[in-house]
């Protein structure tokens, strides 16, 4: 019998069309048991319906980070606590990018957006895999408590590594891109939710953070501590904010009206939800002693606008209600904000309606993301010194000795709030693979990070081994610095130079300095590599060691990136996001939050390496700086400059624009960053860079604490660094113009 293929295909097609029609009719006729379950209704209607059905106890249960299931309504449990500071953290294998301070050192907005997009891809994939396995625990949700956009106002702060540096403009611009990459671009659903933290005026000291009262005037608040948060809310559209542990001018950050109600909600129009730092509500009565009980602390926090607690103090809200300290209507406001966030994440809608729910699990730790981690590590490296153009080294140099406690420890690469990389590259591994078959690579630890840490071998044994290893080498690469086990969040560390996670001195520990000097005395050329999360003072080393490279905690690809830079596969272009001071004596007291003589914007001394500094293997020339001589108040100002690569190899330049108010009647920064752009130039190539400077860049906080734009004279500078010389280094060309604001 002859089979009629065409007829069979035709009948199959008709059958499929019938099935599609039946499916569409069924969907059109589908009825939802309860309005909040209907995805065709507005989120506001659905949230109002859901919250109206909850008991008081159920509402309170939803206001703590570990929110229980409401089984009678089909609401699954949800834990709000998740972290992704520089990669999805604490949830198994994930791509680990450079620590946040390294992200700041890239000065690359587009790169940060791509990094955050990769992180949120992995976050979505992981979350849905957890849900498929019926797991909804901590570090498995879609609400991330990142980024940390506090200013790194003092190098002694152990958590400064989590920030993007000391400048509000740089921090804000990077934060905006990080938030956009996390939250996605869908008009209906968030990809994940980003949380700006810690709001506000928070940056150590760690041991006192639960009781500390940070005090500033309105000018420092508005000029330094808030701009990056405002940018993250208004430009980045972040949907969550974490309030800090400390008090600010006597008012608790999680229970006061000024920061939350007056500024965040009313002035900036923030309509997302606020979460407390973990245990911060308990701190209000236990350590700040603003009130006497948990129910009072919980009540003032909810009334101020802290919707979600990381902790369990909000259990006392039932007693707060019974005592009349708060109303159920005030509780409802917070609960509605929280469920709005969950609806906006698509948690109560069919997965096929949410495009982000379709991201495959294979994106996690993918080859594409590994390549991005390496690119980011490369772009974060800052070349601080290259005397006699010793770098880049030839790969057939002979024998290379890699020495130092940070040479071969993978945990040092990761910083804190980190994930687990599947294949981390330490400096030693990166150098060995780079030189395989070309040069011999020897290794010795040399010393511990700091005296007093446990070690199987004595200091003298390790030093002797290192000296013998160095004697056999043609060049020595010393990987020194500190570790995230010495600097970090509220740590039990009491060794010399460190206290509770913070640092008490800003130079290298004595044991490391001694080893560097003994290796140097051998007469071998030395490349000093620093791995750290905060600025390290290396005065003697800067005077005596020919090459110094800053690599931060560079993530899973740190060793690969370092080897590429040292041996010429990549031309470094990172820039410092912090000032490297010459001495801790140059700094005000750590507990002083006034900005006087802090950061490049107010520091009157001479830095070892200034904010914005970084060298290259090539050279650049600036020309044709154009800006109007006279500008009108309220107008956006266009600035253009031409940059040429005058060297023999391609390289990145970070073009930086600074503004100085030359005649202000009120205190202003010495100079302030108002624009930056990272560009790549081939040998001999020219590029014209255009900046649009906003009217607010010319504003000041007047004597009545109002932001105003007054007529005056301004100096505008554009170049490869800020206009301040570096000791022993020829300053990159800086172009200056004076403009009059009418």
C-alpha cells in the first residue's frame, strides 16, 4: 500500500492547530480562585487582595528575612537574604569576579554592566534550580543585598574592600550600572532586585558599628555620603535599600525619620522596600539605647519605613500592636511593599510568562563568564611603578622565583562575600602556565602574612628557603599584601596591625617588609605584586623596588591576569579608586566622620599614589580641550578633548575630568571628579572624548544647607589622572581651562 506522506502531514498540522485553539480557549475561559492569583490583574490589585486575606501573625511573619509559607493561600516560604557583591555568593560554584574594590579600579561602566548581567544570569539560573528541587533556603532567592556603596573614607576600614572606592561620583556611576545589570530591562518583571547598602554614613570602625554614632554636618552628608545613593535610586532605579547599624547624628539609621522618610522616600521618591542590616533592630535598644525594648525598637523602625528585618526582633510587633505603639495599617504598608517586590520578580506567575525564568542552568560558571572574569581582572590591575620599563618581561627570561604568602593561596583571590570558583588561578599557577616550556619557575612562601599566625615552619626556615630560591633566579616576583581573613567584617583578629576586621596601620606587616628588603639585597630585579582590599603604604618599596603592581583580590582569574600583565600579553590600564597615603599619621582619627583632610577631595598633604593614578606600557598625549569660557547657570556643559596613543603598543587610557570651585564662599572640595571614560587606543590612534557635565556639578551647599548654583570661577582639568604630581613619576599630561559660571 502506498503511503500518502502529504496527506498525513496535512492531518497532523490540522490536529496541531485544533490543539492550539483548544488551549487558547481554555486559557481565555480560565478562572482564578482568588484575585491575587490572576496574572492579568495589576500588581497593586493583586497585592491588596493578598494582604487583605492575611492574619496579623501572618503579616508579621512576612516581615523577617526568613518568611514562612502561608500554606492555606499557596504562598511558599521565602528567604530574602542573598549576596552577590562580585558574583553569586554562598551558593556553591559560581563565577567569582574581582572584589568590589577591583571593580572600582576598572573605571569601566560598560564592563560593570556586563559583569552584573552575568551575575544576575547565574542568580536566576541557580534560583530556579533550587526551586525545582523544592529548596527555598538562605542564599537561594532573588533579592540580593548588593552593592555596598558606602565610601571608603579611611583605608583602615576592613570592609572598604566591598566598596568601589573613596569618590561619590565614581561609586555612583559604577553602582548605577551594577544595579541595572542585576535588575534587568524587562518592563514588567525584575531579573533580580539590587539593594543599596549601608544607608547611610557608614564605614567603620567594625568593633563599634553596633553602637557608633557617626556625626557630620549637612554639607558632608550631601556632598559625600549621599550622592551615590541618590544616583543609585534615581538613575539605577534600585528597588531596595539596606539601612545601617549605626546612628547618624543621634538618630538610628533604621529607626529615624530624617534619612528614610525625609530624604529617601519624600525627597528622592523611593518606592521600593527597606531592609535592616542583620541584627540592627536589636541594636536600637540593646546598644544604642534609643528605646528600652524590642517592641519599641520594632515599632519605630516600621513606622520610619524599615519594611523587612534581617533577624527576628520583629516578632515583637504583635506586642507593639497590643500596646498601641503601631497600627495594623502601618504594618500593612510594609507587607504590601514586600509582596509587591515578590510579584515584580514573577514569583506568583507561570514561569513561561517570565523571560528570566527561561535562563538555562548552563550559564552558571560558563566559559563565557570565565572569560569575562579574566577580562575584569585584567582591567582591575593598576601598575604603580615600572622603573626603567622593566615590564613587560620576556617569557624566555630564564629562571623566575615566585615568593610570598600570597603566591599560591586561592582564598586570597576571593575577598569576602564570595562564591566558590571551580578553577581558580593563583599567581603561581598563572605564571607557571604562562611560562611553561619557556622558563623555569621556582616557588617559596617566604613568610607568613603577619607575625603571630600559626604556621608549621618557623619564620627563619621560610625566610632561608626564600633566599636560596631567589639566589637561583634571574628575576623575583614577590606576591605580598594582606588577606580577607585579616581585613573584613567584624572579625576576631587581634594580631599586630589589625583589630576586629579593621587595620590599625596601613603599611605592610613587618615580617613582609623584612623579607622584601632581604630579597632586594641579593641584587636581583624584583617585581612586587600586592594582593589586598585596601590601600597599602609601600614607601621604602616605592623608593627601592623597580616594579610595583596592585592586583586587589582579583577573583578566580587573578593569576592568569597577573601573568598576562607581567609578560606583556596585556597592557595594564586600571586606575586607583582610593588614595594611597604615605602614613597613617596623615589621617584624622578613624572615628571622625567629618571629611576634612580625607580622600583626594579634601586631603591637603602629598599622597604616595593619588586617586586616579595608574601607569601604562604606552604613552598618551592630550590636545584640543574645548569648553565654553562662559556658561549659564543651569546649563549642561559639553567638554571635548582629543587623546592620542603616542607609544608603540595598544593600551587603555582612563580620561578623567575634575572640577575645582576657585572662589566659593562656603567650603568645597579641592577638586572633584565629574566625568571619566575608559578608552582603548591603537599605536598612533586619536580619539575625541566628549563629556556632558551636569548643572549640579557646579552646585554647593550654602550656609542654609541648601544646594544652590552660584556664579563663580571654576578650573576644569582633563587628563590621565587628577592634576597632582606623583613622587618620582612624571605626571601624565593634564589640560586645564578656566570657565566662568554666570
